[in-house]
């Protein structure tokens, strides 16, 4: 069976959502997938809401529209929950992953009754403990790998290691910090609502959906 | 052997530029084409290219410098978008009429206003009568392949015209996806060296470039230029056939997708065609005889060939990602409608404007267009004079 997984990222300009989306496309390409990673630009300024997308597929991708019915949504900044309908069109067999320090009681009322899996991660904590600076995109990418099951854990870490080693060739300490952040984030994801087996759900063949 | 990679459209075209390694690139940055001169500058800094990069103070100067370099005998390229192309306007005509085979990588973007950085074809469509060859791409692969074919077409002795290789801003230019690249040596061998017949730096043959033409000669000059554009058609096909030998990828004036037996067809340009293909597959699986005609070459305009490809259709939607404010539809719709009339085509035509200022075009939009076509074909009295918008908020 051939599959297509669609992911939508919500972030604010400067948080690296686009970079993470492109990096995910990059590593999925590395394991032989067809990929699309692309940003949607609104007004370009630091802090403005931005959206980025990934399609990861076993067959050639020809569609060039944005993603309206994603399988997974990543929210890099929880202040967006007040202004953006992040679960719009989201597959109830998939899930939403939110970077937040808040608990279930504060988050759930903002999700408009979404019935799929809701995951949270405190990416700020991960960042401060591993990088000493707040760059939430790497922890979010790792947490997404965990909940989406796009690739096996060891494959994900192997691909990320290769990719980051190349990227931070001249900054070995940044490379080490990022790898630590990825590992810590992978284990720090919490399921706060919905079915826990989201990652095991086979996404339907969307080619003729 | 092709190299499997993942790249954005801008990365892909910059990579083609690196492989071709032209002599001169004057450029001025503008979103979303800024990355092109940026990548080329990095390649030069890293010693991977030895192109002479000229940072200029405006796009008018970029095209002027390109004209100077090309007239001197140097293989020249530049890149721009939107307002950048608009500022080149005067010089676009000078480049074409002086028969200078400059290659311009255009990343299509809306013209103001409202001020907008996203995709629209209004920039290149506005320049459709400037005498430049125009070739459009559906995705990063085609943008790359088209750029590699550009100089072979432009520099052909029967052509000698500048060429615009267009890709959709952001949708293709900033979207990363799979691509197959050619080996450097295959590209170099395919593109070859530039040996202009006449050029300014040839001391043995002094020539004038761009002189005044009195009325008794000017018209002949224009007629010769028009002939060159006519000749470009066959050259485009010949170069595509040779390109297929090194790449395995087939190109022509257009691509038909399930068009042979299609009763209803969408005609479009650029990235919208990929999205339309998905809609065609969906509808075909439900037994609908629908198809797509993707226009690759807009200048020269292959009107006869396009009309021939649509001859079995009951109804055709001609789609423009451009509002030409003619109050009669976009440029593709106007020119193809005329071609269909000349070919005594029997298909009913609806003219559609879509995707302005980066408005998304979806599979659902394409399905709506096909549904509209069925409706139009069923009702002989339906009004198809008015052009329509799709994807408009109501």
C-alpha cells in the first residue's frame, strides 16, 4: 500500500518552523521518499504567524496547493492557539503537537473539540537544558518524528546526525547540543488527550481519496 | 546517469547556472528570485564558477549590462521577478531587437498593487510582446531542464533571441522536492561553447549595435525579428529531442495529460498543472473523460498545435494566472481562443482567471472547473462570453 503523510506547521517568523519543515523533507528524502517542503509567506517580519508544510509520500507528488487536511499539525508557539484555528481540517486519526508549558486544562478549550491525539512538549525547557538558547524547531521536529512514526527512531536519529553534522561542520558544540535536544525532546512528548496510537494508524492512500 | 536530489526551484535553476557557467551575470535582487544571484555569488566565491558577476544598482541597469555583455560576445544571464522585470521593460525590447540571446531566469510574481510577493504570471505575461522567447515550468525539474535547454535555443543561428525561463514564485522557487540532475559533463557537452557570429569585441569585424533605423529599413528589421521567433518553434522541438537523449525526459510545446480522448480539458501554465493532474486522475477513476493541456512554450505561441490537441473536446477551460484588465479574460485565453477559431474548433470555451496574488489553486478548484465545463457543454444556451474567476472569496 502506498502512503502520503501531510504535515502542517504553525509558527512565528524567526522560530524556525520553515527550517524544520525543510529539514524534515530533507531527511525523508534521505530514506527514499518523495517529498515536498514549502513555506507559506504572509507579511514577512519577525513574530508574524507563518505556516509551513510537508508532504512525504511513496509516490511522486504533483499537487502544488497548500495542505488543508493534514495528518499532523505542529504548533511551535502556543500563543498562536488564540488566533489560529490550528486543528482546521486535521485528520482525527492523526494528531496535533503543541509546544507549551501549560497543562491539559488550559490547552484543550483552545482546540475546538478536536477528537484526535493531542500531544504537548515543553520545548523551551529542552532548549534551555541542552542549547542554552531558545530554538524550538529541533525539539519540535524530534517530537513530531516520535508521534507521526514517519520513520523508525534509530533511522530518524541517524539521518539527523548526518544532516546536522554537515550543517554545523565548523561548530561541533552546536552539533552536540542539537543532538542532545533531539534526544531529550523525543522522550519528553506527553499525550494529553485522544487515542495514544495515532502513530500506528496507517494513513489512507490519499492519491484517490 | 541522473543524480537524485531534493532542491527548491531556485536551487535547481542556480545549479543549472553553475553547470552552464556563463561568462557574465549582472543582477539586482528581488523576492522571490533573490536566491538566484545569491547562490551564483556563493558558487563564484567558492571557485565553482568563474562567471563575472556584476552587482548593479537596478534591474534597468541589470538588463542594460546584460545587453552590453552579450553584444560584446559574452554568454550572459540574469534573474528577476515582478517589479524587477517591469523596470527592465525598455531594455527587454532592446535585447530582443538587437538579437542578443540572453537567458533570464524569471521567478513569476505579482505586480503591484496591492503590494504582494506571491505567484502570478502578470510579470512575464506583460512582457509577452517584447520579443523574448518564453518557456514555463510545472515544477523544479522542468525549471532546471528548461534552463539547460535555454542557450541552445536562444543562440541558434536561426533564432538569436533572448529567452525567459519562468517558474512559479514561492510555489516552485521556494518549495523543496525531488529532482534528478544531470552530470556536469553532460550539461557542458549539451550546452556547448558560445561562438557568436558578430560581436563588438571582434577587432577584425567592426559592427554597430543598436543604431537608429530610418523608416525605409526599420520595418524589415522587425520582420526579420518576427521570422526569428517563428524559427524558434522548430529549434525548441529539435533541442528538446536532443535533451531527451541525455535526460530521458520528453518536452515539446505542451504536454497533454489524458488529452487524447478527453471531452473536457483544462488548459493552464505552470504549477497549477500538477494540481490539475491529480484532479484528472480522481475524475478519470470515476469514469469522467477529462484531461489537461499544459502550455510550456508561450512565445512563440504554438496556436495551431494547441488547437489541434483540443480538437476532440466538447468544452475547454483556458486558465490565466493573470488579469490583463482587457475586460475579456487573460492573455492565454485570448490567444488560444483566437487559435481555436482559426482552426474551426468546435469546443465551447470558458475563460478563467485564478491564483492572483498567490491565491491557492487546489484539486477542489480544478474539479469545480471540470464540473463547470460539463454544465457548459450540456447547455447550448449557457453564457460563455463572460470570463470567470475561480477561488475568489465571496
